[in-house]
């Protein structure tokens, strides 16, 4: 045993020595963003850290006031927003509030800027080499994954006097590592690497593999084996059709992957959750994982030593319900290159279904002991209190090897987004290569996101605790969170708390739904309506129709929080050609707010999915103000 241990240490030191001989450049870091086969490879003697604008008092002022949005203020009022000693690479910069102020980058202790650029031009695509697909702006957040290596220290100074939300994430290296400072004048190797990245991201090609095909019917209570591999190698890809077969509120079909006779599966969770569905509906289309053209796909490499098995399990339905067979068409892409245990980990997933956790306790993506690195998160976030999605104010926190390495500024920020509940920001499902929003629904008080960690994969040598707060402060919002944490390690760092079962996989359906004006969809007739936020002003006795097509079928009582005023109109409520309630007046001698005002009973079915307010034609009484509609299922 002693001899084996000494050989292991010898191999590890050789690997570390080889790594230290490699020079880290823009080109090498760009290549790491396309070398998907290296995802299982450990990154020893490095660490991922982040500087951000989070409220260090534990409050929710993570950038609003700018009080915590700098490391220190210089004598000329410029702001140091990032400072790191030693060698490293900035691999991610994010903000939802870019400005035109100049950022000065100082490398290697230089007293003059080594590089300068307007903050907004890190993301605009107008200044080379900060171009798509590594930079951009979507779902409310501006992001850059273009690598910025630095030798012997880096400092970023904003010439402006104010900064709001931001995160700068970087990888630090050992003292003996070789790093070339970033220059915007890319050499031929770096330019070629950037071109290759754009091509590879547009057309993913898994490593050479044998394709194992399955085409069969799967009945409730049965399972099938997609692959049973008996010699060491790796799974380079999994594709399953038809993705629609796994939609719905029950999520009764699971995927289970096991390696090398381990007593617990490496992967065991509902198919829908593994491939990034949002509350039972197809959603995610990331670079390496998700669903496209009715096909679920995963190209995350899964190396193993001796054997591996991929299974699909169809759980029996709950008592009293019926479930029919589904057709499973699948391909498993199997390669014969064995895992190098000295340099590579195995792929694991920690599925955590956290229903109404105790207030004050964050949701855990991954917590445990061991050596490995973290590569991906999928999160479905359901609020248990109807109304605004304030639970998504919570910050991510990552503690690695006893040190807090990362503290975020909000849940959508973690997924490179920003500004939930605002039109054309974080307001719906949107997929980008490395991150995206799974869904956003104010009526259902739910949302979710995903993020892949490639060049920024997070290594841990002894232990990791990666969590997400629910609520603006102190985890103070009731929630139902479902997360998928993906990582590589020699063995599982934690035993999954739950195995999938019907009581855990049912999608939560609230009885009370809230509809807010900022995300309502309207149409008009019999005149016109001027819309300004929550205020709807009628001209010529108009009709205002509000779409409710994302509301489940059923019978509802419709209430509203409203404001009465001296110009308040009288309305009646209709569905198609049927008046559904009595008239209601928004008139008052002075502005007055009222809550939970009953308006009407309504029905949502296959043919009726909207409600219409008809204004009474009256001079100087032509306005209604609706703060929100409240629908209570009967």
C-alpha cells in the first residue's frame, strides 16, 4: 500500500511540474473554452475567486447605492474595482449596469495603464477582441468570458466616480506558473483559437465514439438499459428522443448512470430535471446540455475505469392515475479512451429537491468533502408565497477548502442575467451557450436558470459548499427549489439526499396566481387605450383585453389591487361576448388604493384564455389603475 501511495504522489508531482512548464496565454485560455474533452481534468494548484459588489453587511444593497461597489476609492475619486496579487486569468466579468466610464487595467505592478477600455465596450461587441460569442447582453445581464491573463498582479480602476453591480471572477495560479499578460493585439495563434471557438460552439462535435442505439416502448414500472459498458472508457454523449415524452407535471421518468460497481449511482434524477426542463416543460439549450429539435442531449464527458451503465426508469404513477407507455429512442456515444485517475475525475450529479426549507437556511447545490471541480448548475426556483419573485434576490456563496471564494449579488446575476420582472430583461426563458433563464412567470411566482463552468470550473482539494440564498436577506422567503449540481471527482463528495420518487417530482401548482401589468399582454378594440405602467386611459369607450393564456384551465375568482381617482372610469368585465361580473367604478374624490377588490368569476378553457374590460363612455372619467390581478382557483 505504501508503494502504491508513493507512486501516486510521484505521478501527481510530475503532472504538476508539467502544468507549471506550460505558459498561460490568451490563446491557451481560448483553447480551454473549446477543449470539452478536458472537462474531467483536474486543475491542481489553482483556485477560482471573485470580487463583486455584494453587501458585506448581509443586506440587499448589492450595487443599488454603490456603497459596496469598489475595493477602495483613490484620492482622485476613481475606483479600484478589482485587485489581485500573483498570476492569474480573469475569466468572467458581469454587470447589469454598464457605464461609459473608462476601465484601466494595470498588470505586473505597472504605474501606468497596460490596457484601457470603456466599461460598456467589454460587452458591446464593438471593440476587438471582446466579441461574440464570448461577450454579449441578454436576459438583463452583460457578460464577458474573454480571458484576460496577468502576471505578477492585476488592478482594474474605473475612472468614474460611481459603480453599481458587478462581478469579476478569476483563476489564480501558483507562484511558479508562467503567464503572459493580456494584450488586445492578438497573435496569430490567439486569433485562430478565437475563430475555432466560434466554429466549435456553433457546431458541437463529440469525440470519436461508437453509437449504441435503443428503440423500444417503456411501460410504467419498467426500466431499460441504454448502455452496459464492460471495459474502461468514457461516455462522450447521450441523446434521447422524443423530448416531449418527458414533459408534464409528474416527471415520472428517471435517468440513472452508474460506474465501476459503486454502491450509489453517479447520476440519478428525473430526465426532465437532468436536461434542464422548466417545471416539466422543455427549456434549456446550452452548449453541451439541454434539448433541441425534440431531442435531449448531453455532451459532458463521463470517463470511467472498468464499467458503466446508463438506464431509464419509468416509475409507477400515483394511486388512482393512469400512465401509458412511452417510446424511447436513444443514442449513447461511447469512447474507448480510459480514464486517467491521476489527472481526471468521474462525472457526478447532486440532485437536490428542497421543499419549503427552514427559513434562515440556504438551498445547497453541493456540499461535501473530497477533491474535484464544479462544472454546472441547473436551478428551478418556485416561490410558495404568491406574488413577486423576491426569493430570487438571494446571493450565491461558495466556500472552498475553508475559504469563502465567491459571494454573488443576486440569483439571476449568478446566471449572468439581471432585472427580473422587467420587459425584455429576465422575463422569460432564454438560452445562451454557457448560461440562460429557464423560465419566468409572475403568475406562478417561479423562475430558474442554468450555468456551465468551462474555463471557470471551480476546483476544490478538500471540500466545497456551494449554496444559494432564497430571499433578499437571511433566506427569508418560502420556496420549493430543485437543483442539479454537476461536478467531477474521484468519488462522490456527498451522498444525494433524495432519490427521485413521485412525492418529490410533482411540479407545484399554486391555487393563487398573480398577474402584474409590467408583463401583461394587451389588445384593444372599440377605441384606444393609452398604457403607462399600471395606468390604462381609455379614449372613446375602449375595450381592453388582457391575455391569460399562461393560466391553467379552471374556474377562478378574480380580484385586483387598484387605485381609485377623480378620473377613475367605470368598467364591466367580459369574456368574449359574455359579461361575467357587475360593473365596477374606479372613481373617488381623491387618490385611494384598495386591495383584494372582487371583480368577477372567470373561466379559462381551451377556447377562452383572456378577459376584457369595457369602459363606460364618460367625459373626464376614463382611467383605471390596476396594480395586479389576483386569480384564485375554485
